[in-house]
């Protein structure tokens, strides 16, 4: 039987999660000059939304494991350069000032639309390739959709999964508001199980979680799960993407890096790394990925403020 601790690690309710996990998985904090000289450090950039919470002792230990893993797989040291947003990240990749980039899936959908030389290297996955966000309320709630939660207390877990907040932002935006003005109160619990329990117990009226969270909660607490109901859910989101641009990164290094990611779950150090950061594995790009990107872009176009 799968232990509770293992379930929680797979669900990524710990240290650094979602895309923030990928940013940490692929790069280490350090100074970085533009462009990688032959034999120099691998330059990896992340969009601003990828930044994780403040580093603590556990995260530093995880990064140390990661650094060794990347060094073993590529023979290269590695640095991270956090960009202010996905547009700057794409610009730096196009200019060859960064070797690899890490995007939230919906950001990559925006970036690749006008940058055909931007290519996906691998997808970062936690059980489900294409995750979805779910707005959940108590079975006693009269809310039949997202708007039914207006003026209520709502939880957005601080689990480092940007697409959950993004989904709530877009739903609130459709009502002409922000989450802070749409809801009477917004809490940010660190533990998703506690957040779902709070909905059952009437402490908050609703919560946003991912599909995997609901699956684990149903397995752990089937009786309490039956006291919840789904009032809204997103279409499947593209997962976090590791990307490269054109020919700026030599083929040999790129292929070694890709192979290392895809086989990480087969190696002891790779398994430790994935467990630290709440991922189950990396995947090669599937044939339907372009369709998923197009659907995401159509449903969630970039906000005007993000494109100026």
C-alpha cells in the first residue's frame, strides 16, 4: 500500500511545486553573463512566474542534488537567470543570451505563436501530462458555478502551481474583478488536504486545486470527498515546458540534457531530485502538444498588460 508520505510527495505539497519546481530542477541561482562560451556554464532562464518561495535548508539541499545531476548528465556547471516575464525570457533565448528556458505551459503557448524557432525539449509532469484546475465547494453550498462563490471566503493554496491562481484570475477577470475584490476573503494555505478539509468544515466556501489533489483526497478521505462538489474546472493546461531556441545550443549538449531529463526517474539521483521537487517524470513532446497549445492560447490569450 502506498504510504501517506509518498502520496503527499507525489502530490507535491511540500517544498517547491509545479513550474517553480521545474525552474529549480533545471537551474541553480548564481551570476550569469550573456551567452555560454564553449565549455562554460549552461545558462538557464525562467520567467518571473516560475520563481519559487524563499530558499530554505531543504531547498538548498535539493538544489545541491540537482547541480550534481545536471553536471553528471551534461558535464557542465549551470546557472539560472530569472527574467521579468515570458517575453523577456523568449527575447534572451532568441538572442542566444540563454541556452534553455523554463515556461509555464500557457506562457509557452503565447511565446511560440510568434517565435517558430522556439522548440520544446521536454515536458515536466506530475502524474497527469495535462493538468486541470478545479473550483471545489462544499456539497452544502448553493454555488452552482464560480460566480456563486462571489463574496465568499476562498482558498488558493500556496503550492507553487501558477496555473491554479491564473485560472482563478481569469474567472474573476471575466466578472470584471480581481480575486481580492471578487471574494470576501482569500486564504493561502500551504497544505492542500487542509484546504479541502476547510471547505468540508465550512471554514472557507471554496478552493482551487488540481485534479491530482482531488484524486489523493478521495483516496485518503473518501467519506469527506463525498461532501465536496466541483463547481467549475478548466480545460487541460499544457504542463511546464523546457525549451530551446534555434541553433544557439549545440546539438550534443541539448541531446544529453534531454536524455538526462527523460531518464531521470530511472536513476537514483534523478529519483531523489524528482521527489524533492514534486514531479513524477519528464516526458518527450507528444504529437498532440501543438493542439493543446492552440486550445490554451484560444481560451487564455495573454492579457493586454502582458503584451505591451
